[in-house]
């Protein structure tokens, strides 16, 4: 699981959001455990590829599991601020 997460994160850091989105989506389909890092990165990729409502769903799920600590960019916290306050 962590190998795929690292590959997805590398694509994310390179701003290759479509590729990263596919990897994180694969992880969500294959692994049943809810991992906050995967949820937040997937949500961020959804946001960056234009799926704002989908992004909000996954960003909130990550927030519910880990709180603000899982977010390394306040930009994405602002996307869900109306849902978590």
C-alpha cells in the first residue's frame, strides 16, 4: 500500500494531478482501510482536476479521521470550512 501511496504522492508533488488521482482512486478501491493521507491526497487531486464536490467529500472524510493535522495546505481546509465549522 505505501509503495503506491509514495508513487501517487510523487505525481501529486509534480502537479500531475490526473495521474495521482488514478493511483489514489486505485488505492481506495483495493484497500478497505480508510487512510487519512490517501483520502486527503485523493480529495486534493479531485479538487485540482475540477471535481469540487467529490473533493469536498474526501477532504471531509480525511478531516473526520485525522483533523487538521492531515492537511499540509490550508487551501484545501478552506474548501471544506463550511462543512467542518
